[in-house]
């Protein structure tokens, strides 16, 4: 989960390459929602466990 700031716009996405995706958002590599609303601050509560909580492991 990314945010534009306190009480600002939020963006929720899924990726297996968190650091690479953050770099894309912060450098505005592609036009879209996150670049339009300056959404690039990572919410630390979601950083570590987001995929484990949201998706069961494939066997």
C-alpha cells in the first residue's frame, strides 16, 4: 500500500519485486494513477506481510 501523505490518496497493488516497483513509482517511469496523484510513500505496516496475508501459498 502506497500513500501520497497523511490523509491523502492511497494505492494498493501487488508485486513480487517490491523495491523495483517502488523505484518505478518514485521515478514516475510510467504515466498513470500514482504519478498523477504523487502516490509513492510506502506504508510500513504492509511492507513485510502483505503477500503472506493476502494470498495463500501455492503447493
